[in-house]
C-alpha cells in the first residue's frame, strides 16, 4: 500500500515566465520567432552541406552535424515552452518529462563531443595543413559522428536509468520552463544525495572538463601558429567563430550543472539561453562570418529557382 502511495504523481507543473497577459503574448511571439529562425537556419546549413559540392571539406561535414544537434536540442524543449505561454495549466506528464530530459542530455552530450572533434579538425587544418587530407579522412569523420552519438547515449542513459525509478509523491512543481534533471530529482520522495553528486560528476564536470580541454586546444593552436609563421590574425579569424560557439554553449551548461542544486534566480534565463539562444547563434555565426557558406547557399538557391 505504501508503494502505491509513492507513485501518485502522474504529471509535473512547469513555472513559465511570469507577467501580464500582454507580456505572455510578447514572450510567445518572441520565442516562436527565435525557434522558427533556429530550425530554418540550422536546417539550411544541413541542406547546404549535403547538396553543395563546394562544401565537401571535413569542417563543413562536422558543422552540418553540429547544426543537426542544435536543431534537435532546441526542438526537445522550445515547442512545449512556447505553447505553455498561452496556457493557464502548464503541466507535463511524468513520462513526457522523462522523455524530454532523455533527449536533452542525448543531444547535449553528443554536441559536447562533436565540438571537441571540430577543435581537432581546426588543429590539424592550421598546424598540420600538409597532412590534413590524410588525417581527416571520411572514415575518421564518420567515426567522430558515431562516437558523438554513443557518448550522448551513454551520458543520458547513465543518469536517466537512475531517475526513471525514483518515487514522486510530494510536490510536483518544477521551477523552470521545461523538465530539468536537477530540479526533478529534488522532488523525489527519497534521499537523493548520492544521485545529486552523480549528476554533478556526470553533467557538471563533463561540461567543465570539455570546456577546459577545448580552450587549451585552441590556445595550443594559436601559440603554434604564432611561433611557426606569425599568421596569428588569420588563425584568430578562423577560430573566433568556433571559440564563440564553444563559450556560449558551455557557459550556461557549466553554471546549471556544476552547481545544479543551489537556488539561483537566473536559472530560467540560463535555461532559455542554453536551449533557445545558443542553437540560433550557430547558423548566425557560421553563415554571417563564412564567405564560402554564403556563396554555397546563394548557388543552391539559384539552382533551385532555375530548375523550376
């Protein structure tokens, strides 16, 4: 009978952005436009990389996969968040919540790994240009992408397998725009101290370690270029987009998951930035700053118009 009482919660209540009805309408239109731009922008990059013969280098292959991860990560949370802005009852079923967290960590963990692969690609291209083609083979690229999916799956399964069996029988209010693992764990009707430490080790330290490794790798690239040829300005121009994406992706992620169980009033802002803003910045940064990408997009559009 006690076990039955511990399984009474069938849904969670999400606390969306507060404000007047007019402000809710503004939030709805704003985030809807951001999500639309995110999907269109990242999808355009994926299509351009696939169909453009001018973007067959390893960097664009990895960029196309990064855009796919970004598009999926945003789709896991944003549509539900946007629709809730026009509802009074902002609830999500228990298993819907678990599913949302599963795919968030799947795509998030995969993107972390892929960003490391992109840093390695830039290292080889800048520091080992004569061996770039032989090192960055198609086999290695496919291995990088497969490894990213594997790491993402291990990352999410290692946490979700311990979360899905938690008993939820008390409060069911999640103070966020979507289901977030640290906040959901706090609602369990049992001691979750060990699980909380595991989340910090799995998500927080993983994010922090990956971020430090990426910064170290980019520093090594810049130092190597500066010592060998003095082409520091060209290297900075090439790497600035990558460094920007890495910083904007890992910054909120580290703050949320390295200190996940502390009370911080800006958690919703960081969550929005991590799941809505950052996936949009990827196509903006890589298209506006990349002449080859813009030329390839124009050619594809021209070919499409002429073929009709």
